[in-house]
């Protein structure tokens, strides 16, 4: 079973500098370094998988300096998929920019690594920068949905659908997972925050927010092993994604066809 994969950009932030995005000292830390925010859609016939759920316009306004471009649900519809019928939403991890629109995909089973939810409901979740990186309402919603049986908590490698597998890599957060998708071009790896930018994995430079540094380096190696080719590893926040892959007709600057 082969799939078509799309990157969907829903927001952008220009007020961002290199020092926010690379672990350790960066000699150009104050240089401007914009960041884009994406969700990803995989489609095969009548099957669809959404990877991550972005953040809402309210969250963008409250956190500031984030331009909300277009609802990801509207872009999903423009790609020919009804958001209400998507059967699978896979969450890479539970930072605020990946969890905001879960309520807008009511028919989906939510796939999440068990240790990720365990961390964000632990005594450590409120310490330091952790609390700033998550939306309490989104975490509470996931806990509620877990009690209804809607959340599929997994451990390690999980087949979401034939040709689509989630792989726990950790590093950025305890249960960060990436998505591997079989396409005609080969296996695409949607890195999410396994590599925010091409430069993270390309220059072996971890992102600034680190849960476990050795796991972040190992994640780079694992993604290379999982992908059909280096160019099929798609970073989670790099504006260059929309330059390296062809735009979907009518959705320039919003959606690109990965494979």
C-alpha cells in the first residue's frame, strides 16, 4: 500500500533567532532564523492519516509573534479529505504546537507513545520550561479521551495503517515519535521535532530543547535508517520544506506534495 504525503503549513514565526533552535553555544545566536509550523497528511485511496494537530488561533494570539496563516482543517478539505472522517491522528509529542486541533478531528483514534502522556501527567511536567511548552487544556483533553478509549497508547514501533508506522525515538521529549510512510518515491520519514530544521540533522546539531541528548543523536541515525533516501527526511519546522517540494496547485505557501 503506497501513500501520498503532504506538508501543511498553518503558521509562521519571523521573530525567531538561531539561539532558540540549536543546542549549546551558537556564534550567530542572535541572527534571525524563522520557523514554520506544520501538520502532515498521508492519503491512500479512502484512507487518511494526520500527523500532529498544530495550535489554534487563540494560542497563536496568546503566545504572540506567531502568524496564523490558515486553518489546517481548511487545507485538509482542499486536499480532498473531510477532517471529520479521518480515522487516525498520530501525535509526535505533546508540546503546544502539536496538540491544539485535536477536537476538530472527532472521528479519529489518537495514537500516542505511552511514555509521552506519562511524562506530561507526572510531577515533572510543571518544572522549568516544561509548563511553558504544553497547553494544559490539550493535556486534560487527552486524559479525558483516554478514559473513553479513544487514545491508543503505544510503546516503540506501531503500525498505524498498512504502509504507515510510528517509531518512538525520544530525545526532544521522552516519547517523541516520527512517522514513516511508504510512497512511490520510497519511505518518507516525517521527523516532526526529531529534527526541527534541515540543519539539525544535516550538521548533527541537536535542537535547543533537549530531554535526553544521546537519544537526540540516535534519533538522527534512526531516521536515516528508516528513510528511503536522505532527501525523504522531512523536518518538522523548516520553512525550506515548501521550497524543496512542489506546491499543491492553489495552495502556494500552504501545502506541498512530499511524495
